[in-house]
C-alpha cells in the first residue's frame, strides 16, 4: 500500500513538470527528449515501471526545484494556497518542509507555525553544523547526501564544517549557482590561527586548514576528488584559486582540473562570531550530479607519515621467506627455477633502500624505498606502485622485515646492490665475475708501469716474438760472432776538369 502511494505521488509530480523538466528527466534516464509535451509525459511515466532509485530521486529533485521557483515567483503578501492531501504528500516525498516553503500547513492562523519553523532550523543546524541559506530564484536547492569522500593520507580530519551536500541542477539554464555557509567554533578558530608552519624555508602555511572538496554524486563507493565543469568558487566575496586545468588535444572536450582539494583558509574569517559564505558556480552536465563538502584538517608531512608507517610494524621476514619458496618451487609452466636475482636499490631513486616496503595488495618481491615514495606523493599524489603500476594506498604499505635484514647484513658489500634468492628462502650476494676481475687487475698493473721497451731491430722476420716488458724480461744471451768475407774497397770516382779560359 505504501509503495502504491509513493508511486502515485511520483506520477503526480511528473504531471506537474514543464517541457524543460520532462526533457531533463528523460535525458537523465538516457531516453529520447524530442516530441510534444504529451509524448514526453508518456515516456516519463514509463520510467516509473523501472522502479529505479536514481530515477525516483531525480524526479523528487526536479519537483523540488520547480516548487522553489514557483514559490520565489509568488507575489509578496498574497494568501497562502491550501494544498490537498495528495499534493502535501508530493511535497513530503520531495523533501519539502514548512520552513522551506514558508507556508504553514494549517493556514496563517496557526499560532505554532513560527515556533515550528524555528525548531526545524535548529534541528537542521544541530544535524549538519550549518544553516541553510535562502535560495535565490536562479540558485539551486542543495541537500546533504550520503556520499563518502576518499581519505587523503596527508590530511587528518578534525571537524566537518559542511557535510557532503549535493549540487542539484535547477531549471534548463546551463550555468548553475549555489551558496553555503559555515561557522567555526572557538576551538577551531584558535587551532587555525595559532598553528602556523614557522620552520626555516617554509611559507608560513597553516597547519590547520579549511579544505573544500568536490566529487561525483555516487553513494555506491568512496569518491575521489573531481571538479564540476566550468567551476568558479568565491569565499566571502573573494575569488578562490583553483588548480589549473590540464590541456587536452581532444576536440570539443573541456580540460579537466587535477583532482585535489582546495585550500580556502586564507579567504575565511577565522572568528567564531562571523559566518563564512561559499558561492559555487558551475556548468550543468546532464547525467551527472556533484557533491561539495568542507572540512577542518591538519596537514601532515612525509616524515610524519614515514614515522606512522614505521610504528605500524613490519611484515614478518618468515612471510617473505615463504613467498620466495613458493615462487621458486612453483613449476606450473614446467620450468624449474633454482634462484632469483633481485636488487636492493629503489626503482625510484636507483640507490640502496633504507626502508624497503611494498603494498600488501602486490604479489611481487621487489620493494621500493618508503621515504622516497612518500616524498614523491607529497609533491604529486599518484599512489601508484613503481614496480607494477597498480594502486598503492598508504594504508596498504608495510615495511618488509626480510629485505630490511638483508640491507643491514654485514655479508652484503656496500658497493653491491644485487642479491640472489635461493629456493630455501636464503640469499647470497651476487658472485663477481673472475674474468672481469682479472682484466681489471691487468689494467691496473699496466697503468703503474712507467718503463716502455722499444724494438729497434732491422730484422724483417715478423714471426719473432715481441720483447717482454723490462720487469718480466730474462737476460738476453750474448750475440754469437759470425766470420764474414772481407771485400776490397770500391775504386775512386773519376774527376773531370773543366778549363774556363
């Protein structure tokens, strides 16, 4: 019975839609948006047969936006309309309350209307930590939603200033606008103002920050940061700097901004007596909805995360030893492996690791240096394993006790960064090549020698062995005298005399 009443209320909502709202609903469901109003209504009513929760939610959102527009356009001072029970049920399903409509359910003569409105505002403030702003005719009506953002390792959350709130598209206008406000408590304002990074070389940044985040409206899983298209943010009337869009070569595609939170602390009023107003403008993207949230966070450094990682403990060396045995004895391909060569140098810095670690979600043996990995993600958070390029979340990282023992072992020479893993889980340094060692010694001996022996013989016999160096040469034997015949001296040359007289 309750299901039929809800379905009938949704049907009545669709029948009140204008053409633009019917087209938005059909576009959200991926249906044809062309045709007369009666055809659009028939297609929209067919969507109720799907019993789709997102479609039903979209119907309520469109109905709520339509009623807000009509209420804002009412003439001030006019008598309030008396709604039927069916229409009141539609308002209730769409999330409307007496305070939002500004119309008492029992007429203006109800003496408890003002008290009821004040009680609803107080309940809203107690539940969400902020008060709803009165929407302008060209602004959207936003509601808190059950969407969870992904946790950022370099930030500790100390307070929720604005719960994740949906940015609902209103009307057929491409560009939408919404406003939010939040108020700091005395303790929060004191923590922000009194904690600044005054270390040498720092930019006097806030250690406690007010953080603004956007994501897609999808409650099925944790959502990462993502900005709506053509977004513009103002905090207390001042323009907020957003990450620069990443250029793209694709035609007719708007460049996306890097997915990261926005630091709005310098633009906020750090006092518990004044509200902070955040204005968001963006371009509607039919088929997609967005969520905004504001938190008070504490910024952490890579050194703090490394300390937390070390205090979390390390993976037992026996676990890695058993993993080595399994990899080397697994002969599914029919190929038996007796040993495996791995390196103890980090694939990121190409130097020996000091804190070898790897994610618990990876099955490879190769580790990387935890300190260098955290420093690189502090500059540009990618959280990707440098060995296999899979996701490497901070919560999944663990220091490997086996490779930490290898690095600290005295058997591993300082200049050697490669080891051989054996089938029994043990390891050995890589043996040096004897041939390369011999050639290296010969080269050093030649460089130490200064004496050079030259062969000045006129003998044309090429088969004679070359003389050995002086240091290794044996004493040469004395030459054997040979009796040669004595030849007569050549005759004197003739002298020709020329008379010049």
